[in-house]
């Protein structure tokens, strides 16, 4: 696997940080998930639904937790105790990467901040994920995905015009922040090969939200016009939205003038393709108020499957609107291996989404099921730190580990 031999100390919880750790596990890292004894990652309790045992009873692993923690080993350590802090400091000496998403300065009192750990291990790559970054007027504020979707502008462009602002259906700010974190870590690993030194990576959800606004942000910066909610309508392309058919809905995603001409050929309206008002994309965007109702009348005359099969023949991008049962039953998705079966520690089998990253010359995709709380505590201490069994029991007796 590409990152085999790289070890990660994951002090994060909930989604953005764990998403970094899970992605690194998918690429071959040994990821040690540090959790609070007795409680663990907050998302363990974010259910129902919960994964079922082989007897059909609820486990302590929620579906939410399972979505972001495959491939990791769980170490239950109380970092408020000096003995727990010493364990984590010793582990940092044997790790390449640390991930954390505590409030700014929150780990300093435990001796687990970047400055403290980099003195122990100058090669350490330390990734901090917060709502607003390590500095700035908002640095001390807590930040959550929904808040940042609102503060960062995403909700102002999501939803239908004249209706309530809408969040995206998954926590995209957390997920994007996680992927920016992975990108920063991989670049820092490459830099470390040249310099021999690690680095501190500062990932802010608010920064990532602004960065992922992409063309919408640039539309505003270029034109000075504030984008608004358009529902499913694309601000720069037309026709590129959802249309009703005789038996449901479909997506028509015309991306260039050739595709529009091909669509018109199938739809029996070639006169539109030659009309100066619709011949080019910029003209279609300017005149979409007349174009879209015309296209809608045509598409509503026949069923979704007819349009998809006919338009795919002439390479016009289009598709159905699937629910998740249809997504995971799709033979293409099944052949791509997007689902992988994992064995829960109690023996029950559970399918989970796997990594979309595939290599021609290497493996990818974590083999370990998301762990139970503290499942690997003894294993990690003995294998990495060489802690004797009697010393492990002493640490457990004083509550430093669980």
C-alpha cells in the first residue's frame, strides 16, 4: 500500500479529523485512534441506527461512527492524567503524523500541542483542524459544519429562490476540510523527504468552505454580483438542471454547444440549435427563461428511461435521480467495488462504503473494521512502546487507560 510503514496518532473525533485518519488508513497508514475511556468518539452515540450483533442486538457502534473510522486501532487513554499524557508523548516519538481537532491551544496544558511534541519528534507532521484556524478574530470560536455552511456562504446559494436557505445533505465542510487535511499531510510528507523536518498544518473549516465555493466565488469576484439560490439551476450553463418526465424526473446536463445540438436532434427541435438565441451556451444562459420551459414541455412527453437511453446514444450527459438503495444496487457500482464487507469484532458481517482511490500498481482500502472503544489498547502499548503486561495493568488500575 502506498503509505505502508507510516504511523498516525489520531487525537480527533466526530468527522473532519477522523475523515483524515480514515483516508490515510485506506492508503496503508497504521492509524491509532485515541479515545476517552468510557465515552470514546462522540459519534459512537450518534444513532440510531447502530450496527447489529450477530444476534440482532445493537452494538455501541453507530452507523455515523462506522462511516469515518475504518482501518484504525482504538487506544483508550485519559489524557488528563500525567500517565496518559506520557503514553501519548511516547507514542508521538514513534509516529509520523498527528491529527487533532481540539480548540486552539486546548492541548497545550497536556503537553500534546505541536510545539511540545515537535521537540520530542522534529520529524512529526502535525495537522490541526478547527472551525476558524489557529489565528484571527474568530480563532477561539467553536465551529461546526452547519454553522460554517451558513457563515461561509454555502447556504446562501443552496436551495430554491425565495425559500429558506438550505444545508447540503451531508457535512460537506467537514469532508472537504478532511480532504484538504489529507492533501496537506501528503505534501508535508514529501517535503520531509527533502528537509528531514515535519511541519504544523493549520486547517480551518471556514477557509475550506470559502475555497470550495469555486466558480460561485469567482462569479462574484469577477462580476460584483452576489450569487443567489437557484435550486437545481446551474449559474453558468444551460440547460443543466432537473426536468420532469412523464413518469418522474431526470437530469439533463448539457455542457457544450455540440451536446445541445445532439439533444435537439433527439428531441426533434433542431430549430433551437440554429436559433441565435440558443446556439451558444452564453446565449442559452441569457435566454434560459424562454429555453427551459420549452425543453420541459418536450421532456414531459416521454418516460425517463426513454430519454436516458436515447440521449446516451448521442453522448448527451443525462441520468436518473437515484435513492441510496438504487445507488448500491447499480451493477456498475458493484463492479467498481465501492462496497466492502467488514467483520465487526463480535463476528457480525457489515457492508461499508470503501475508498474510491484505486491504483494500478498498489493496494488501497483499509482491511480493519472500525474498532470498538479501546479494542487495541494493550496491543498498541505492548507492540509500539514495549510496555509489559504488569505495567499495563497498573495503568489500567489508576484509570490512565481502559
